[in-house]
């Protein structure tokens, strides 16, 4: 039977797997909670609170290592928080059945990660549009792969912002970080290096989740006995996962990723179909 | 080599934000764990509750914080600590935002004062109006 202790333990495992696979804790935990009988809207709202903890915890070290670009993050947050507030508002008013299908559909964007090039292969973009230049969207970081300082400039600032609006909408609506989608926008539209994209995305996720939580706050969905074990467990699991990530083979991680995503999509579709 | 010149060109802000996020999350998780332990000591149960007392309730976030510290929503010390832990967690990115506005104002970087202020105003309104 689900209680605070068992949910904490489940959340540790989920936070660990979410960190290893890059899916994030909430994307895995929400379908599991639904499977265990928790109402989907409650799971989504509490998932958003857990995301603030995991995102802030891991963002702290990436910002300290100066890989995260805080200026790019703050510019993109204008779009993600707007999307998240709209998305969360939609969730509070629509019928829960739609959420199962939206969740399953958005999980498909996780596969965007598969095409991700090697973190060491970044080719600096020589072009930078006027708005990105005006906003000073550029930076550098020390790359341990190549033992070099990598310099970069962002491009297509407006289009990238609109992509992040969609990411924020999905995040607020489904109670997840939407990290894979955010990273794809940053790498392919804004032309940021993979490491900068993933750490900046992680930083933005915390603020996006805050925007979502601001909508869910007094909607009667934030359950303390769910939020506490979710926040504690996923943060501990994510820290542990981050520490052993480099010790697991890429092939094992890819198999784990596929199995988890297929299971989650199947579970949400099953729940959606049986709820009709 | 790692040095002050890498990053987004704002090393002081990056160091401050990193510290702030780490402290906020640690305090919040300690309060949550302490709250769960005290909840168990009071009720000898750690069930996932659907009672009204397990849900955060109120009108706006800032009044809610004020009332929480006045003990107006008190449902036992365990629940109270868990609620304060969630408040600290929610305030962590919010304070990071205020810090950024102040930093860019101090640096007279008006573009980023406007950008961070926009995010701060939207989040503040959303916290106050929901």
C-alpha cells in the first residue's frame, strides 16, 4: 500500500532513473502515481513542486561550474513561464481523460534525445541574428572532453523563444520539466552547444515549474503527503544518478530509456482508454 | 582552465545563484524530512492522506505565508513543518529572481533589468491572484 515511506523509496528510484535516462523524475513518477490510484491532476500538480527541488539542486552545481548560461536562461524564461501559466490553467479546467493522451503524446518528444550528437562534437555557429546580439546571448565554458574553452553565440532568438513557449505550455499542463524538448530547441534553433543546452534547460525548468505551481497553489491539488516524499525522493535519486551516470555504458542507458518510455506511454494510453 | 572569464560573463551572479539554490533546497528538504518524522510521532501513521488538512489552502501565496507563521492553518507541527518546507522550496527560485533583478539594476544593465522584472511581475501576479 502506498504511504509516505514507500512513495519516498519509489521517488528515489524514479529520480535515479530519471537522472540516468535524462527523462527527469516527474515524467516517470506521474504515470506511476496514476497507476497506483492517485488522481492525475493531483499527481501533475505535486510533480511540479518536486521538479523545483530536483531542478534547483542540480542547477546549483552546473551554474557554479559556469556551464549554464544565466543570461540565455533568463531571456528564455520570459517565454516558458508564460506558457506554463497558460498550460497549468488549462489542466485545472479540462477533463482528466485528455491529460492521459496529451501526456502519452508528449512523451514521444523524449525520443528527440536519441538523435543528439556527441557532446564533444559542437561546431560553433558563426552567424548571430540582431536580437540575439543585442541581448548579448553568448558565452563560453571549459569542456573536459576536449580540454578547451568553447566559445559560442546564440542565433534565432525570437524563434527559440517561441519554441520555449511551447515547451512551457507542455510543462505547465503535464507537470513535467519537458527537458528533451527544451534541449532540442536550444541546440537546433538557438544553436547552443549540447552541454550548455542541457544545463541551461535544467536551470529554466525550476522557474517554469514555479510558474506552474503558482497556478496549482490553491486549486486544492497540492497534497503535502504526496509533495514531501516526491521532493525528498526525486532529489536524492537525481543526485545519486548524476554521480554514477558516467560509469554506465551508453548502450545500457539507451535500452533503459526505451523500456521506460514505452512503458510510460503504454500506461497512460491504457488509463486514458479505460477511462472513456 | 576554469577561470572567471568563462560562463555568461556574470561570475558574481552565477556564484550567488548557485549558493542560493543549494541553500534553499537543503533547508526545504530538511524541513520536509523533519515534518514527516514528527507527523509519524503524532499520528503513528504515514498514510497518503486525502483529508482537507493535507492540502495547501488559502487565497494568495503571500497572505498564506503570513497566516502560516501566525499558525492560522495549523494541523499539527508535522504538517506545519512540511508546509514551511514547501514554502521555502517555492521561494527558492523566487528569491533567485529578485536577486537577478537587483544584480542587473546594480550593474545598470537595463535590458536584463527589464527581462528579469517581466518574469518577476508575472510570477508575483500569478502567486498573488491564484
